[in-house]
């Protein structure tokens, strides 16, 4: 059953894929999936994959004078520059992140457009909270690819490192960090809700975004770029994926595993 179409009894099919080695192809596979779900070739689908290092620029970024320099900076840092059709400003991801493409058919796809941001943002925050992260929904000042429904996490107070996996004092984020960026593409008959969860190894993402946003001439506070493991040491992509699927299963019937 869909949260937006209670009359539907089709389960949300879980589809785990592997990175193809071509970041542009992996990105546009979500658009292909949207068309397949729209035509009925595929059922409602939840696609999960861990991407190769990619710097996904928004359509507005391409029109900025600094775009060529930003794309070069991304490539020099080992992040393949690509341009996405859904979403706002530049975002970076790599193997320490999880990309989630939620695609469903809908006769009136624009109906519930804003509700999807709110409902799925809260669902994603609940998955993070189940891992011990103090997560919430809302834009934080200075974040990359800013959005009203970004999912962020707050650092827990720590007086001293505890255990072999603890983050030493001084390395714990001082304020909220963006953990999930969300974007949506709507066509006649279907919608795609695409999200990037940053779980592990935030340093390369923070570094490349600092260079890219400087080249684009856009505001960005590097301290807002972090990963789930920065807030709860030991958090892994695998653990986040399990928590996410469990959070979905509370709301919807999920097929596959």
C-alpha cells in the first residue's frame, strides 16, 4: 500500500544494485526507473546503492560562471562531476554514502508533492534515531544543497573518548550536520524521491564541497557537512540500510530483502 494511494495493494519492491563504474549512468538510472514504474514495467520500487565518488551538480550550478572550475576541482579530488535532473545545488557522495530512490506510480503525481518531503524526511530521521543519532528535519544555516526538508543530526555531549571507536575530543562536530539530502522529480503518472545518506568518511566530502562551493561563489559552511559516524562512532552503511528498511516496513509493505 502506498502512503499516497491507500487503494493500492502493490508492495514497495526493494531493489539493491551495485555501482556500475559510471557515475553518470548510475545517476540517470533513477530517471530510467521512473519511466519504467510510470509505464507499469516495474512495480513501486525502493532502489538502494552505494555510489562511486560523485559530485552531482544541479541545473542552476551549470549556469554559473564558476561551473567549469568547480567541475575541474571535483575531478581533481577524485569525484566525477555529473549534472542531475532532480535537486538543487551541488552535492557530493562516495562509497560511504547510501543513495535511496523511492519511485511510485501516481495518477496525480503532483498531489502530495510537499507532503512527501515532510513524511519521508521524518521517516529517514526516525531511521537515524533508531541508531542513536539525534536527528531532525529542517535546513541548517550554511549547509550544502540547502533544503527545507534536509535531515540533520545533532552532536551528543562528550567529555572524553570512550572505547576504541570513540571520536577524540575536538573531532566531534560542534553543531548540527547535514546527514540526508532529498530531491524529487515528478512526471505525469509517477514520482521519484531521491535521497543521499552520508554515513561514513565525511572528510573527503567536506573537502571537495569546500572547493566546489568556493568556485561556484555560493555560501557554504564546511562544519555543516558530516556523517552519521561523526555523531555515533561505529555507524556503518550496512547498519543504516537495515534501519532504513525497518523504518519503511513500519509504514508500508516491503517486498524483497
